[in-house]
C-alpha cells in the first residue's frame, strides 16, 4: 500500500501481542464488532444486543 494512501485504516491489538490492520473507518469497525463479527482476531466476536447507551463520565 502506498505511503500517501488516504483511505481510513487503523490497527487493533489483540491483547496477546498480535496486531490486525483494518481498512475501514472506526465507525464501521465498531458497528461490525457490536453486531458480533470477529474484529480483533479469530474467535473474538462479542455480541451486544443493544441498544447502545451513552453515559456521561464524571
């Protein structure tokens, strides 16, 4: 991939020293994670039946 590529991407660390690159926006990644896709490595899905609630941190 070219160094001047402007497509969104980011890296996710799996907690065991492994890394995965995702060529998508964070919003798309988060959506896929919340609907239960493996988004931090094999067999890492976590389904949250929602709705997602936002809380103000004090």
